[in-house]
């Protein structure tokens, strides 16, 4: 009945393998009909799982069920006993005379034990994995080496950084640049009309606050100084800090709009206040 049992086990394992690969191919087919496509990582995972499943099936065919047993508990006990014997490969004490070496060292004799099967299985598994690794990473190059993964992650980080920089998340008084595009200036104008007109007037000629259209600045001119003044405010003179109400991008836009008003002619400008600002020649503040 040994052959019959082995056939039943083989059928069971074969069914599991077929179901696994059928579901995998169904998923692959579904993936090809979408815009997502099939990722290389998924294909590699499916191949690896399929290999491991086939390898486990082989092991079970060698170890499992060697005859009919009516008692389930006895069947389980026999299975684990046979599995242990197969994996360990130890010779029973009663048969040690058969593998006893002829050499005698002061009455000490040595047994000619063979290499344990579990060690050979592990060795063959590493050989198969090495072949898979070689083909995957160095022949077909479907997998990425560590340096390639590092480069890909750095490129992705640069893309994310550029996106964040363009959104103004990291804009501050040290790296801010003047915006000159119409969209940004229009946005800055709207912010100015909403928040700045009561103190600086609709044409920025100055009311309570100073005139923003001339070359004289109390807290420094240029995009970086104006950005800093708007961000932190001047509490001593009644100007609040706007960093809790405006995003860095919005502060950059309104500061750029103020810069664009330089040289305009307001109707009733206030007299100049502060020091004349001379832009540095070795830096670029315009974007």
C-alpha cells in the first residue's frame, strides 16, 4: 500500500501547486489589463514562492506516508519519526558495528557516519538559490543590486525634494528667491489686498506702515529681508508675524509682489524711511 499512499500524497501536492500557479497566472492576466502593469518584484516573488513550494513538495514525497495506518495518532507519530530519521540520517545503535572504522586510538574507535541529509538539503538549497541569484541579478538583470537600489532611491528622493521645493514647503529667508511669473504675482497681489492694505495702503504708498515702493527700507530690502519681515513681523511697531497664517509659498508670493512695486508712483507716498537698499552684485535673488 506504500505506492498507493504516495500517489495520494502526490495528487494532493500537485493540486496545491496547480491551484497556486493558476491563481498567480489569473492575477498576472488581470494586471496586464490595467494601467499598473506587472511589477518586477511581484514576478520575482511568484517565482521564488513557486520554487519553494516545489521544493517542499519534493521533501514531502520523500518523507511522508509510507503505508496504510488506521490509527491517526500512530500515523502522525510514525510520520515525525520517519521524518527525523530521514533528515538526521543517524544509524541505530544496534547497527553501529556496521559503520565502525578499523582505526583504534587507545581504545577509542570512530564511527563512519555519513553527512546528515538535512545538511545536504540545505547545501543544495543554497546552490539553487545562488543560481537563481546569479540569473536574476547578473544575467537577466531583473533585480537591482544594492548600489542600483541606492541610486534609484536617491533619484526618487531628488524628485520628492524638487516637488516639495516647488510647492514652497522648504522656502525660508535663507533660500527664498523672487518670483516673477504672472500667476505668483497675481496671488501675491491678492494676499496684499487682503492683509496689507490697512497699514500700507492699496498702492503700497504707506499709511501706518512705511512706503513700500521706494528704495528705502527700515528692516532691509531685497527678497530675503522682505520675506523675513513678513514671516516674523515687527511686533514693536504693530506688525504681526504672518508665519502662522500664511504658508512659506504665500509669503514668498506676497514678498515678490512687494518687490515688483519698486519704482511705482503711488498717489500720496509717505516720505522715505530707513536706509537705502543696494542689492548685492554677487547673488541672484530672482527666479
